[in-house]
């Protein structure tokens, strides 16, 4: 399993349209873009990696009150035992009308 796959499953469960890197279709009022941040082997034994660390930014775009959707995403992520490493309001995009909120997440996968 990969972090992107787990996050896509969470988005599907929450019924939030989601894509990786860029939203390619006509964007709905609420959607998510997943941006891979890091893939790293951090722990080594006998020169072989034991853990694969994956980090992804979840960018939430919402034309309404983004707070309730943000809370649902955070709860689902934490319930899936995925670590939230950062959360921040990026800003309001005046040209599109979207609020942009970012949630950075990470998960360790044993190899």
C-alpha cells in the first residue's frame, strides 16, 4: 500500500473529488489535490532500508466554509493512523473563489 493510495481511499469515502498533482477536469466547489513531498529510506540495518517514509501534501480547495471539510479530512487521516505533520491556511484565491488549506501528512511503511 502507498500513502497516495490510502489518501485516495479516504477522499472516496468522504465523497470528495481528488487527483494527484493537478485537478484536470472542471473543478467542483470542493476538491482535493495530493502532492507527493518525500519518499525516503530513513532507517538502515546492514545497509538495507527497513522503513519507507512517504509524505504528501493534501491541498483542500473549497468555495464555501472549508472548516467542516478540513475537520472531516483530519479525522479520517488520523483514524487511518497517518501522521499530520503540518496544517496551514494558504489563502483565498480571489481569481477562482477558492479557499486553499494544506494538510501535510506522513506515514512509515516497513519494508
